[in-house]
C-alpha cells in the first residue's frame, strides 16, 4: 500500500447531494466528480451496499459497549493502583472473548498488536505511558513514600464514599501467595569434621513445590486457602478427595498463580465466604498481574469487593501476611 496516498475528504452532505443528482438522471461518475467523491464509493452508495453514514473498513471485533467496559476497567483499576500493561490488556480481552464465547479472528483467541493499536486509536482517552526507570539507590523505599501511599488510599476511599470501611476490621482483607517446598532445605545437622559433604535423602524431588494463597481479615480471621498444583491435565483424585471441603484446590501449568486461577478463587472461595459479611469489603493485594484482569475486576465490582493495590516493591514492609504470617507458619 502506498502510505503517501492522500485520502479524499467529503461529507455526508456531499454524498446525499450526489445521490439526489443520480436519482435525477445524472451519471454516477459525473455526480461523484462534481462533489469530490470516488466513483466506486458513490456507486456502492447508489446500490446501497453500505448504509449511509457507515465508516470505511471492517467493523471492530468488539462492539462499542464492550470496548466501553474495557476502557472503564483500565481507568478504574489504574485509580486503585493497578496500571494495565499492553500484555495484560491482551490477556484480559482473551479471557473476555472466551467467557462470552465470541467468535473472533484473533489467533488463539488473543488480540494482536494491530488490534491494540486500533483500540487505542478509537479511545484517545487512554495512552501508552513509559514508567520511569529508577536506579537501585533511588528505588529504596522511604517512610515518606509509604505515608504518601496511605494518603492516596485515603483520598481514593473518600472520593468513592468508602472511608467508613476502615472502621470495620472484619470488612478489610489482605491476601498473598507463597510457595511451599516439598523438601526441607538448609536444615542444620551434626556430622564428622572430616566429612567433605553431608547429604539428606528425601522421597520428593528437591525442586518440587506448590503455591498457596492465603486471605486474612484485619480482625484476625483466616479464610480457607487456595492451593495450586502444577498439573497440565487434571488434579489426581487422591488430592481432590482428601482436601478439606472448604479449601480451594486448583491447578496451573506452572503451579503459580494466573489470572484464571485468581478469578476461580474469588468466585468459588472468597465471595461465598463473604455471605455473612456486610458489603462492600476492602481487599488489599500486591500488584501481581493476575490480580487485576478484566474478568476478576468486573467480578469484584459486581459483588462489592474493592480491590486496592499495595505500594509497589514494598510488600516486604507493607504486606501483612508476608511480614508476620508466612515465616512462622512455614
């Protein structure tokens, strides 16, 4: 295609005038030339191949209302501290397409770079931003930064009339994932001084582990966890049948948290547990990409769950479960 080719500009009023001339007996080519319209375009309008006012090119894969929901998700989740990357946008659209069983030309159901480019062009209120890269010494967490985050959260809750939730610790929650090794590591033992190497033999693979997601309220109540196993097909019956009935048992290919696994946790474990808790509730999580997909945030919005992101790169200080729970439990 010749990128330097100029597109002819004409208005809907010009098209209507040309159509009137053609209906009065003027040739298609002459009417089109007089009003600056390509002859082929005018011929298509006369034959009613395209409705009057239709934009050139193919229709977007998602309808206007669906794209509006995506734009609303990007803007609202950014306010809660979850800036959406291009990759997250593509993955969330893929989840939305799969959930709605919408037929698309996307390869493997995931939109490509061209779709993202056209989507951003249709919605100029969203722009691609490059985050500032900080050197290690500048990225050091300071007391001022932590206080600034608390102030931002306070303003966010005030703007949405949610500040009163901080007075109800049983309506404030925090969740986090951690890994459990199936082989005990770095355990001290006694041996002869002249021994060069000391080994311990375990029945499991020394690299085998599984991930677990824990949730706790500010009032000190621990919710049923989600345990993820690294299986590609299905979880063995021995695991599924012996798990406590209120626990969440899931699988991912890597054994780590994914957007789909987090959505399943919200739907099957967290939200059912909230049946006796007044809504809405606050849920503080870290900025992992699995926590802020379109599917999960829409579910939270529909069920009175307010997601708030902890201050980035500070979970070793601000993540309650990480600071005071995981180490003594392990």
